[in-house]
C-alpha cells in the first residue's frame, strides 16, 4: 500500500538518521562492503574520476539517501522534485543536509555546494531523464543514468549499504592542496607570469570556472584585507549579482561578472542594472571572451549610463587588460606580486574544482615562467 505521505518532504530526522548509520557502517565494515559490492566500487570509481562531471556523484548519493529512507512503492528516486509525481520528493532538501554532514565527517563528494541539485543538467528538472546531458558529457551521463536506475531498483536496506560504501570510499578522498608554488624573481619574472596567465585563461575555461578563479585571485591580491567570495559556477539559483564579490563584515561593496564567451553591450548593462537594483555602486565586468571582439561592447555608452546611475563601472575585454590595470594597484613589490598571482590563482582553481590535470597544467606553467 502506498504511503499517504509519500509526496511530503522527507523529515530531517530521517535523513540525519540514515546518514549517521551509513557513516557508522562505513567505519566498521568498509572493507567488507568493498568485497561484497565490487561492481559498485567500479561504478563509484568512475563517478569520482575526472572523466565525470563533479555533480554526478553527489546527485547519485542523494538518490541513495532517499531510497534508504523509503522503498520503491513510496518513492521514485528519479522524481527529484516534491510533488512532481505521487512518488516525488525534494532532492534539494536531502542535498543540503547531506553536504553539510559529509563535510563535517571528512567525506569528499566532489562538491561543497549544498545547491548541487541546481547544477546542470538537473536545474529545474522534475525528473532525471536519460537524454538530459549534452554531447560533451553524453557518455559520462549515460553511465550516471544507468547507476541511477540501479538505485531506483534497490531495496532500502541495500541502498543503505551502498551509501555506506560511498562514505567508505570517499572518506579523506579530497585532493590534497597542491604544494605551494615557490616563485622567486624580479619584474621580469612578474611579466613572464602575467604572460603565462593571459595564455592560460585564453586557452582554458571549464565552463567559465577558470575565468571566475582568475577574477577572484586578482581581487585576493588587490584587496588583501577584505573577503572575496567566488560563487558557484553557473548557479541559476544565485541571488547575489555577479560571479565574484568583495566585501567586509558580511556586506559586499563590489560586484563582478565574469564571462569567457563573447558578450554584447546589453548583457553588461543588464548586470549593472542588477547591481543598481540592490543598491550597489561599484561593478566590474570581465568580458574575457571579447579579446577578439572588443567592438561588441560600446564602452562609452555603458560608462555614460553608469555615471547617470551613480555607479563606478570597470570593463575588461581581455585577461591581459585586467592584469595590467589591477596588479600595479596591489600591494608589494614585483616578486611578491608574482608569487601572489601564481598561488592565489592555484588556490581559486582548486576551490572551483577544476580537473586535476588543469590544476597541474597551471602549476607547470608557473614553474616554467619562473625558470
């Protein structure tokens, strides 16, 4: 008989109980679980690899939590919005509790964002379907979807065991921070690192993560006494204007948007309007994809409107332009600035969760520039 409260949000106590029991089981029986479920070990290994988008592992884990709480007759793990069907549930609610829990107990699910269900291709979707991903990740998504269908067929008891297996495999699995890059040199070194940075940002994007990390790193250097926030990449639920913000005491006073694809005047104006709407008066736009298309942006028009609206607006059409303008305004001598640029961007790339290969490519580029 189907439960009458099947469509209701799963209770926090039920979620936390399942999570804590899975953690206990992982600690006590982790190796035994590996021996009993070698196929799942292989499946989870793929979902944890650089071949797979970072969101797939945490979303599958959300499904495992849901199935651990309720059986198939009461809940369909693919119906990820409450009310989407008689067996739908709020996957986003589970995700919020899950990410906080695993962070506290040292388990790495490849993201620290509690808004993982707002990541593509799951954004605003009522049900996870087999054809939701684009060509670039089609093969990886197909494997994820096959695993999700397997979770749908599991009993609650079996799902709890696989959840414990996830916890066992991913405990302490977070990548150690890359060793601090030791940069020594003078102004020539700084110029070489600036050139290498320009080339790196122009050649790499990872859906805009590199550009956002670049802007955040520059703000780290320029405003060392203030908090620099880098938001979740391509987060449609974001309510704060821009990708990167600067502030103090919990209040922002500078908002920046970063794009690694060509933009036009109206897109920049729309961002400035958002800043104005919340009472802001300082905005920056990093149009890093416009290095070949600077004519797409009518800077004079934008500046005229910004002055009228009482907003200080700065626009950069290339990484090189931003570096040449902002680094001279930052504290320290050339050697200190070179070291800061290399290491702050490394830190921000790690925070953005770029692939380990790209992270190492940045470190290699910095070592080369410092040689």
